[in-house]
């Protein structure tokens, strides 16, 4: 699965690389973050492909009662999004999470007590995108609107099968040049074979 990412590139540089406008508000690079802290990350959405926006990690479906639900929706399996109640109403809401790395742990024993951490990135640490879904949730008590996302996962390729050897999953990975294809509902330009892995 994908629960840790790195977004260490300046928003202005990300905007230039992805051919979009930077966020309207100042948004500093956040570095390496865990999805379990539900950080705001920079994304592009299919309803606003020309402007980068900060969304919270952990998708909130419209019917969710409170924010505790989002711990369940950091990732979603792309094979089952049309079946799962959390995602089936937002399968058309596509987004790209802008990162320069994500992290996985390789199990070194059968029970995962010993692990090796890997940083997964592109050559020269170029930025790339992770395919996801987004949702706008309204807090029924405060009326506050929250923009949220989940990262989609798929069966691991050869490299990631060796690293994420417990569940053999990986996120959908797109280069900046192919990010728009995911937002426009085309999935034939995955760039997973370009990934590098570094032990850390």
C-alpha cells in the first residue's frame, strides 16, 4: 500500500513542471509525510486541471459522519472502487497527487518484524504523480467544506513486488507528461517502469 509520500519540491516548481497554476495561498514544501496524520498535499483534480490545490489525505464520502472515518480511506484498490461504498459515488472524481517520492518497507522475515525501508523515486528525483480519487465533504455540524483524496493502488510491478513483498501492491504512477491522461480517464500511460528504489 502507499501510506508515506514525500512532497519536497517548491509549489512554484511543481506548477511549472505540471503545466498548471500554483496554489492560490502560499503552500510550503511539506517533505516526507504519513497519511495517518492526514496532511494537506498538493493535487490536480479533473474538475480543475489547470490549478494545483491542497487537499487532505483520507477521502471522506458524503455520507461519512465525522473525520474519524478517513483513517480507512488513505488508499483504495483500483480493482474494487466501483464496488466499495466509500468510492463508488466518486469514481469519476480523479486526481493526481504531486510527489517526488513514496516509501515502502520490505519484509525481511515471514512476520514482518524485520523490515528494510525504501524510498521510491524517479531518476534525478524528478516530480511525478500518484493517481487518486477526490471528494468534497461537508461537516454537518460546522458546515465546513473539506477537500479530501485517496491514493489508488494496483498490483505491483517487478521492482515493487521485490520491495513491497508482503502485499505486492503499489500506487498508480504517472509522469507529469502523462498526468492529464489519468484526469481524462485514460490509463494506458502508466510510468511505473521508470521508478528507482533506494535503501534508507
